[in-house]
C-alpha cells in the first residue's frame, strides 16, 4: 500500500523557472494538503483541498498555485521560483479533514532555488 | 487562531533514560491533539492522538501523552528511550469545528540520544 506518493524527491531550479510538484494518494481520502518545512519554522500550510473540486489558501500561499486534478491527485505549481521557496515540501491527505484530523504524509520533495 | 508551542528546540537524553517533550496549545474549543515523529529524510508519522475521553493516550513505539486542559498542555513521554528514537518530534492541533484546513504544527523538538 503506497499511501501518499510525491514526485520528484529532489529538484534544483534557477530563479524564475517554473515547476510542478505532483502528489497522489491511494487511500480514497477526501482532503489533501501541501505543507512546506523550513528549519526552525515547523510545517506551514500552503494550500489545501477539502474535497475534489475545491481548493483554499493556507498560511503561506503566495507564489504557489494548486490543482486538485481528481480525488487522488493534488499538484503544487511554482510559476516563477524564488530563493525564498527553497524548502522541503510535504503532501498529506486526510479522510475527512478536520473531522478526523489525522494526516498521512508523503516522504517530501526537497527543492533548491538558486 | 489556534497555535502550538514547543518550548524546547533541542533535547538531549541518555539512552535508557526517561523522556518528556513539552507541548502547549492555544485554542478556544476542545482541541484534537497529535504527536508526529519525523526521522531524518522521511515524512511525518503519527505517534498518537487525542480526540476525547481518557486524557492519557497510548501510542506506537512505547510513547504516551497526557492531555491537561487546565494547563493547555499535551506532553509526550516515554519511560526509556532507545537510540532509534532520535528524530524530530512535532506536536499539532486540529480544528474540532469540522473544517478541513489541516493541522497547525509546532516548530518541533529535535531529540538527541546519547549512548
């Protein structure tokens, strides 16, 4: 059982380049999330999708866009990468969002922007 | 808005010694509380959770946590740590009002195990 799968695991970009982080879950969960993790900052929510067809901003959405492609997949796009977006990105899913609360995480995608 | 504070950035414990990691939360209603562990280069794994009922909850890997409403705390404990417990530990609070906006995480406590 794969759980939450993220690709790519590592990526190096130059300032101004664009890229998309892919996330897929096979647990039939309704809610999906993108977090970023920075040293000393913990995890901060970028965007979330409560259910297929809906997306909402989290704490730090600037510079990012998301697409909930279907129930399984939730992608994160950086249109014009900046060094401040150097981070480790985690996708997570949850059966019923805040009703259950428990999140299942992918292994992370480490992004470096030069 | 809800918030989570983990006062200790780093904690060093000798192998075999007991462990307590502190977590304080700020939230008006009854919280959903979680502890996650992150091993180096890995994603986060759920250790335990509290939704309601018994305030002492048991988790995986021999961990337990106690919810104290009067102190707004949810401290994680383990009687005897093993070298494999070295990791980053995150406390998190969930939105019990039915929203789907995920969890709010503390900044983490880095646990170092001395031989």
